[in-house]
């Protein structure tokens, strides 16, 4: 799982990879018509079901408050076709809005369990000018750490990963070119007028 901090949002990319044996077993579960062949519709349904389970098992917080996420369509390839042991990955992406110009603490609680998954990897990256102050497998990280957490197969578990982040301040309003030109002209006229007045006073 990767937390990607962007200037105006946080992207949580949750990837579930299945090795040879797990890939065969998951394909069998997707094979709803027992044809021993995974159709595109069955693959999409299986990926959507996995995303529903993942999204319901994640609890997201930003600044101490629950955060809502917008989930994209899950991405996968190489799932369709005959039942086989070829490994595959299903990638799911959630987006969380953040306020610009603030330092915030983003906390992710991961309660997802699956009998085919043995470990989880957590990391964070940032796209400048957004920045990561600290990250790690605790609610109050003080340094920047990735984490690998083992899972007891199928057993309930809560993994916590937090990111303290800083987003850039929003840009100020742009001044129209015509207004800038008008301002320069006004200054020139003002200075010219002052010079004329001073000369007039000297000649009196």
C-alpha cells in the first residue's frame, strides 16, 4: 500500500498481489459459471468485490476527523482466461481531499483480511511542492519509515500507518495584465505631476 501526497489530495494506492497458488484459488472463486475460464465480466466482478472489501476495511482520518474517499475503478490485467497459476495483481486507488497550506496528520487503519495474503507493505511518497514531514507504523510518527507487517492468515488485525504532511499554500489571485499596465501608467502620471508641481514652485 502506498500513500501518495499531492499538492491538493492524498492518493491511497492499495495493491493486492496473488502468488501462483493463491492466483489459482482466486480465479476459481471468480469462475461463477464453473466454465473453468474467467471472462472479462467475471474478472471485473471479482476485482469490484475485492475493492468493496478493502474500502469497507479501511478507516481514514485527516486532522483527527474521519475522511471520505473517492474510489476509482480497480485496475487489473492478466486475470481472464483459463484457470491457471499465473500471478496477478489488483490495484485499487482512493483519493482524499486535503486543505492547501496546512500541515496535517493522515492516519490509515487497515482491517482488511484475506486468507491468501501473508503480509502488507506500507510506504509514503510526495510530489513537490507537497512534502512529507514524517511517516510510519504509528499514529504519531517522528521520522520517515516504510513498514512491512505480517498477517496471520485470515485472522482479524488492525495495521496503522500515519503520514504527517505539508501542502503548499494556494496561489494568490492573478492580477490582469491590463490592470498592471494601468497601475504603472498611473504611477508614471503621478510622478510626472509631482515633478511639474515642483518646477512650477521653483519658478514662482
